[in-house]
C-alpha cells in the first residue's frame, strides 16, 4: 500500500509495516527540543518522579525566548536551565545569543531527514524543511518523554500542496505561504501533515523553504515536510550529527486534501491584524502608517532575508519618527551579515540591531510596541496582544516589504520608495 | 468526573492562546495557582473574576490555535473549568487538555445550539451534552488516551509508569 510521508515515518518508528490516519502509535523521538520553557518542564518532570532523563543525547536545549534575560525572574529561569543541562549531562545546549531554536536545530545538523523531532514549541514543524517529521507538543508531554522516552501520536491525515511555475522576482516564499494560509485559513490543515511538492519548491533555497514549513503551524498543521534533495544533502555534508536515511512519500499515496498553486500568480502579500489568515495583497494595504518595523524571527531572520532588506535599505534612511529593529536568527547569521556588510547598511539607515533570539515577537522585550502603535514584522503571528499590548496592531510581510515600509513610514512596496 | 454541570461562557472561532493566556506572562507567572487570574484576559476581562468551578467554555472552530503554551490550558483547569466544547481544537491545545485531564469535547452541533450563560449538563461516560435546545452526542476518547485521562492527567500517568519500571 502506498504511504504518505507521515504514514511511512510513523510506521518505521513504531516498527509496524504500515500505519493509517487516525491510528495511535507509541514512539521514541530522535530529538526533543525545549527552550526557555526547559525549567518549567523540569519541574513537571520532577513532579512525575523523574530523576535522570531517559536519554540526554536526545535533548536539544536552546535559550532564545527572552535572551539576554530582561528581568531577574527570566535570569533565574536561565540559571535553572544551565544547572539542569549540567546535572543531566545534556551536551546539545545552546546558551543565550546562539540563536532561535528552530534555526539552531537546522544549522547544527540536529534536524535530519527521516528523523522524528518533537519540540515544546508550536513552530517545531519548521524542521520538516530537512525532511524530518517535526511536530510541536505541550510541556507536560515533553516532561513525560524525558521520563519514559515515549509518547503517543495520532497518525495524521496528509495534505499535498503542489506549487508549479516560478515565483515572480521580488515575491518570496513568505508571500506564497501567506497567500495559501489566506486561502485555506487558520484551521485549513488542522491536525494534518502538510507535504510540499512541485518545481517551485525545489527551486527555493533551504532558508526560504524553511519559511514554508515554519508557517504551516499557522494553518493548524501537525508537521510539514519537504523532500530532501541535493541541496539538503550538500547542506548537511559536514553538518549532520549522525548518519541518516531520508524517507520519501510513495508515488501513489492517498491524501485527504490535494491543492495546486501556480507560483507565477503570487504577489507580495500581507497578513493584517489580528489573525494570520486575514491576508490581503500588498496593493490593498499600501499606505497604512506604521510606527515600527521588525526584521527577524525563525520565519524570516536568515541571511538571505537580511540581504533582501539590506538591498532595500542601501543608501536610504528609516523615515523620521519611525523605528526599525533587526534581529539575526542566529550567531552564524549575525556573523555572515556582518561580513557581507548588511549590518553596516542597517546601522547607516538608522535601524537598531539586537542579539540573536526571538526578541519582541511574542512581546517579551527588545522593542515591544506602545498602546495604539502599528508594527510591520517578518514574524509568523499577529494575534491581538502578541507583541505585548492588545491595543496595538501587527502586520506580517516579507523582509523586503518590511524594510521598504520602514523607509516610507507606511506599508510600502520596495519599488515605490 | 463523569458528570459536569455548569454555566456556559461562549466565544467565537479561532480563539488563540495569546488571548487565553498572554505571552508576556509565560516566563513571569510560573505557579499554576496564579494562572487563573490571567485567563482570557485579552478576550473577556469578566471571565477571570466570574468563573465558577464546573463552568463550561464553548468555542467555535480551532479553539486554542497559536502558541503551544500549556498555561492556556492550565489557567482554565486550575480555575476548575468543567469542560471545553468546541467545533474543533488546535491539536497541541487538544493534547494539552487531555494531558491535564480537562475534557475537550468536539461537538459542532452542540456549539451551534448552546446559548451563552445557560447551565448545561455533560455526561462524559455516555458522551452526551444536555442543554436547553436538546441533547447532543459526541464520540468517546480513543482508548490509548483514556488511560492518561483516567489516571487524572499525564503527570500521574507517567508517575505510575516510572514506578512500575522500578
């Protein structure tokens, strides 16, 4: 029987010949990811009677949500986590400033084809960019995996999204993802495994593919998968932490939903307040005044995102009275952007550059908006209150549009500044 | 646990975890006992002060979408909310409910019929909701999950499994 990616990998992990959607399987994941929530998970682990974790090498612990610590309380949280990893012998630990957890999993060769990654973070599907089965889970079930090494998973239905053609110049995978989320809505892939197929996907660099798998969390997906190809294998060459075996969906696998899109028809898109599926073409939103522009996050804080913004900002200035915040997704991105001269461009344009991490994305620190202010951001969420106050609005867009809007002081297309 | 009787707090579609439990508190409020006071803060400021044990939340499609933060479930389970009935749940939220032994019931017909503020009855064992508009049935939990639910949540379940291994 031909199987989808999800059916195939969960069968393999559960040591079954096949699985069907709706089936419950018990598996041991290859990687478990936790971030600043590692300390509260440790508390739950102890309440379960846990002393030593099931397998310290399974863990990836990455501090990113509020780093460097904005308050004593946050700092105490980090301190507990540092003690925890030391005490448990966890070596895959990334302290403040190394980068955002999803970016680090990929960069450090921990996100591998054919492996199962579970993270106590809703954007864990990001790692599906490398051909892994990656899904977000809650804190208590994370603690339970730490203790017993196992978790129940429901085999998801699968959605096949085929994207043909070529994205027009200036249109990114962010626009493609927002367009599809706008069409299928926030629950369009609820509980499903979203597989990306088609020549337009294969033509994307890995960083832009990651924007797609990352954003599928906003369509309710359990995981999102892109077939590993030569680009993936080249990237992993001196990076993969261990040998791996890629898993591909079968040719005639049965999908609950199949969608087809033509990349050539996609234009720059904006997710408007206060939901990610409230998507409009940039042409309809142009001219909306903004107070702050934010370039960064796991969705769009990589080198080519910074490059696209730097190209727009070269020789220009942020509009008077407006602000722009830039946060590279990792230390490696930061260094590469420094060497490429992008950071100089940002500084000369009047932007503020901050250390790698999630920053103001979920309202923790480093540039949260004031009451009544409007932000345009490259992030993945714009829910009411997301950036700190419910009395503010957040628009989501691609890096070039965010940069152009910072220069114009209003939402603007890069060609019109 | 089999029977729940409570007043209904009814909300709409796509209620996300940022409005159920604001992200800015995720690393500053760590004691579960303190969480109910922030429940639904950005959605319904009257909820935290007015909720009574066994009250039932009724939501539309995709209840609990967004961040995986479990506080968005714990702030309700600690407030002794009896159950959440929705047209559909975001999957991590759904899992978090079961792991905290908070009944998460998918029943679109009941959601349409139930009025805000009315008192309803839920029989978990029989999979039945009784409200002013009539009676509605919902499918029981999968067996594998029922075990966790019956243990009183995943903490107790894992505790027992760890003890059994020793």
